[in-house]
């Protein structure tokens, strides 16, 4: 039984020992392949019963060409690139790894926030050009952070922001008010947060309702000189509207780890803008989170093979509790 590793940084690690010791043959990813290309992804997964997956798209076309596939074990918490309806029809389990990377994402969020706040990447570029430009930036301590989404990641960001001396506002219809109060977070509406926040950080899932949550209207409502941080999902932001807000100077900057199209096309206008700090969908990656997510992915595959059903990790087949390998 073959298991392919397509997730970034998954070509070695504890999952190999776990799965190999239990009758699976684990195959590292072929990094010469483009896993965002359907035909190449299909070729890599032919004859595989499971995949330790990254953020590459599992469309109906891809899934239909993989009749042996039983499990997509996604290393992370997002699964918007997977056609869940098609997986239901083919009885393919889609699992994620909740609770292992929120500290990594929170640190990355703060890193982007501080980087933009202190004028990077422009300061780095100026030095490399031999141009010792001096310009001031607002102090982060005493500023206001607006969080949209207050799950594990949002709360972890809030804790760090409070440690930096920031006031934290948040919106999440499912937030625990008592927990928010304990963390020093003020819960407000979207309309109340946008004009107050010096920094807006997104921690929402990708759904039809949250698509382009940041758009021309919400950008216009943001405080002049504010900074946008997105370490959640690219679909949350209308990138064209964001570029307009940056060009006009209405926003001071942005820190982006995720994009509407990934990998980010080299002709993206974001690449031509100053005051924008970019990273390639790596917020959840650090040594500890990588180890834990790979272990959990392997354990999920093994548990499913042995007749278990780790419901807290499974994102589909809600009507199929009798699923068997």
C-alpha cells in the first residue's frame, strides 16, 4: 500500500517510520513535479491509497482518476482546495491536523506585522542598493490590532499582541466572551473594528461567505494608514482592490502569506508594490509544528486503516460513519 508525500517539507520525518512499520510504503514527493498541475498530480498518486497532502488542489477531475485513493491527510487545517463532494461520492476521507500549528501561525503573523510596521522589506532593499534612506514609522506599542477570527490561531495572535502592548479588538460570532475577556480582547462588530484598527489580521476559514471579505468597501472603511496581515486564506482578500488601496496610500502596507492564486504568479501586481512583505504560504511551518503535523497525518491514516474514526480530524463523510477501508 503506497502513500505519497506531496506536502512541502514532508519528504522525510517521523511519518515514514510510523507508516513503514505498519505495512505501508511511503514515497517522498517528486519536487520536479508541479502538483498544481492536474495531470502531474494524478501521475504521482497513481496506485496510492493515501496522500500526506499540502495545499495542492484535489479537483473532481483529479479524484476521478485515482480510484485506489482512500485518504487525503492534509498537513494543516485548511481544506478549501479539496472537492469534498467528490470525495464523499468516492468515499475518500479528508482529514486535517487541528491543534498543531497555531503557535507557528501566530508567530508568523506577528513577524509579518512587525516587519511591515518597521518598514521592511523597503529598509532591506535600500541598504542593498547603497541608499541609506531614513524614514519614521509609528510605534507598535499602544496601537490597535483588529482580529477577524478568534479560534486557536486568533487567540494565540492576541496573546502575543497583548505582550507587545497592543490593544486587541476582535470579531468572531462564535467567540467565547469569557475567554476573550480573560485575554484582554474587546469583541466588536466588523463595522466597529475597521475604522479603529491600525493593523487588521485575518484568521477566517475560506467559505463562500468569507470570499473577498477584504474588498473595496471594507478597505475603504479601514483606518487611513492601516496595515493588512493575511496568514489565513488567499480568497479572503480581493487582491486587485488591495493593490489599489496600497497604490493610493490609503493603506500603509500589507503582510501576505497566502494569495488568491498559488504559487503567486510572477506577473502579480503585488510584486511591484513597495511596503508589501510576502511569504509563500508557510505561516504554519516551524520545526515543532512540522513534526507534529506529520505524526498526526500518519496516525490518522493508520487509525483509519485499523478501523478507527478520528472524527475531530475528519472534514467530510459526515453521513457515512460506517466507512471502511
